[in-house]
């Protein structure tokens, strides 16, 4: 187990690292239930409820590693009396996971937690969910580099690209909202602008049903500084790392 996230109060999603000889070239996500009465294989104690399989690829030289992240936690307090426009519904969460298949490049995917939980009541498909059955709910994130599970770039249904992107000779912050309700309420102009931005980012058609927006990075940030971007319920956090150059000089005695 490399990483895990809680899906509500009753389920845990964990990533399974692969190593020979078991499923060496087919990594997976394991869904555990905290209520063991729901486990389908009663003969195996503390076993997973479902296993979401990735496509079988060519054998790799190293382990296939999957990193998972999602915010906020299921116990995040609600404040229904605030009535603020940025407040997120607690039953809408996006799971981000990065697949690093050994010696090839990694890819980052986004998917709603509800899509994973929707397979629990489907008793006809068994415990193993093939990639073809659950992959339609996922979307690949372009321009995404390697990331740490401690980087909070997903909050609710909103996602922020952890690094600033270049657009029209400017560094910009890109935020994507996968909330179906806000997508349906968006104007036609907003959807067209979102599709154009996704196309510029390298997203292949058909475009995901989401709203993407960009904002220019403030000029207060240095051009050569490294910036990590994170998102919360009502704001964006930019962590700037400035590199210093140390010069050592030697003098003859």
C-alpha cells in the first residue's frame, strides 16, 4: 500500500504497489469497507471489497506506483448557514491519482468519488472491476508533473494545476471545476472559453464536462522562482521557492 484516501465514513481507497510475480504489469486500486459484513469474500478476512484494475501493459523494470490524494476529509465541518457562493457540497469529492508504471512517464487522472462508490451495489460484476468499466469516469490531466500526496491541489470538485502554466507569454494559474451542477449552470460563453483553454492545454476531444479558468500569476512573483499552487474552499495558496546562488572564492595566502 503506497497511499490511501477515505471515501466517506465507511470506505477507504488504497493504491496497491505491484511487484513480481503477482500482477506485475497490472496495478490496481483497492476499495476497503470498514464494515466487514459488506465484504463479498467472507472466507478471506479483512479483504478488499472491490479492486479497480488498470489496463495490462508491457512488463516494466520496476514497480508500478499509484499515488492518491483528495481534500477535504469526510469529517470536514459543514456550515450550511453561511450561504456563501464558494461553499462546496460535502458529498462531491474528486479523487486524483498518479500512475507511474515503472520505467515510463507518469500520468495523473481525476475522477469523482461517486463513480467508484457506484460499483459497490453492482453485484453482477464481481470483485474485480476492469479498466474498461470504470475508466470512462476518469479524465487525464495535461501538463501535470510528478507530485506529492502532501500537495493540496484538489479540494472538493475543484482542481488546480500545481505549477504555473505558460499562456500567451505569461505565467497563469489554471483552475478546473468538475462539479456537474456548476457546469450545467455555466453560460455558453463560459463553456466555449473553457473548451478553448482545455484545447490549448493539450486535452483531446471530447472535452470533459468541466469548467476551466485561468488567471495571470501576480507580478510580485519572480520570473525564475519555483511556485507550488494549492487550493482551498475559498482561496488559492501559492508557495514561492526562490533559489539562491552561493559563490565561494579562494584567495592565495
